[in-house]
C-alpha cells in the first residue's frame, strides 16, 4: 500500500511539473508556409529556371531579386547568387508533404555549376534552416558566412528546444570536400545532422565590433539514421560555463578567435561575432542562434545523400 501511495505521489509531482511548462511555437516553425521563388539562371550557365524556397509567408516570386527577409525570422541554405553578374540559384531545403500538412526536408547534395556546358564546378551544400537572414545576392563564395546575418533578438531563457524529426545518415566514415575551386576529394570523418542553440548577450563598441557572452548552449549531433518520425523530440539547453560538464565536446565551446558566425552591426555591416566568455545565471540573453542542418561540417563539406526532415519547432519554457 505504501509503495502504491509513493508511486501515485511521484506521478502527481511529474504531472505538476509538466503542467508548469509552457510550449511556445516559433513563427513559421510548423512548416506550413513557404515562399516559392523562380530564379532564371544566366545563359552562361544554361539559362534554366531554378526553384528556391524560403520559410516565410505563402507567396510566389518570379524575378531575379534579393529576397526581403523582414517578413520571416528564418534564414535558409537556399540562395540567389550573382557573382560577377552571373545569376545562379541553389536549393537544398524544401517543403515535403507530411500527412495533411508539410514538413521541411534538408538534403546534403552536390550543386553543379556548368559554364557554357563544358566547365563543371561542383559544390557540396548541406540543407540548413537558421534563425537570421541571408544577405542577397551572394557575390563571394569564399566566405559563406559573409552573406549571413546570424541570430535574432531574443531575451527568453527556454529550458529546451522541441521538434519533430527523422533522418537518413550514411554510416560511411568519409566526408566529401567540394568547394568548386579545386578538385573534389574525400577525407576521413563522419557527417551527421545536428541541431544547436546558442543564447548570447551581445554588445557593440564604437567601432562597430560585435562581442558576446555565451549564456546558454545546446549542440546535438545525430550519428545514426532515424527512419521513423520522432515527435516532440526534446533537446535541453544548458546555461553558464559547460566546459566541465561530462557531455561537453570541443565543438560546443566558444567561437574561435575572430568569430565563427557573423552579424549585422548598427552601421549595417556584416562583422564577426566575437564570443569572449561564458555568462552566468543572472545574465539575460539579447540574441539567439538556432540552427538545424543536415551536416555538421563547415561549408562545402558533407556526405551527399544524407537528409534531415523537421517539423513543429518550439521552445519549452
């Protein structure tokens, strides 16, 4: 009888804790609204029309023009590029049917750039969604992050990020390097989808440099396929200095010197985000970086064929 009573008490406490949690959807995180863009590539590249998608209000755009990201909080790996006046479109993230609605499918794939049908440049791109904005048109592929305003203003301190997901992950212990500037080659490694959240307290000096303290962190990689949907998959966010925690990996640490990601300063210039330390329990974030991606390697590295499906992205408070 006593054991039964204790069990009932534990169940009641658990239900009370769950009832106290608040689930907050992220705008457009239900994957039901997409803007479809039709980009006509330059005749030098064959003149084909490329379809690009943006997680944004439902709309259709039929012109080669930079996208206005002011109506959405989501950036995306799809981009309109115009290096040296040559129009090009790249698309690795798109909507896909899921029941009566849609989810997002993120693919790692090779984008071919064929010039006059004879010069073939191959670039490896991992499908990605992130909170922030693309800066279009992309004019320089040497530094992909120079065309990204990473993160959005955010002052909350959520317990976790929650989403529905499934994935296809190759067991191959090799990763393709394909930058378009040199011959593609395989290197040793294992490419894995990942989800991460960086809560930051940012500030800017009088020269326009952006600095930050890391307030909260989560970065989870998925080494194996999940062929079936895992609904309400929860990834807890850890606050403060996590370097001594048993789960800590080097890739969860502060940005390297000079910054890893970039953001737009008050002058409208894209500059590195320089993380200079860890925050504490009393700090309040000013920005959040949330990235969901089909691959964990830097730009132009990955395993073509890997894919990640996501839906219903939410904060847990």
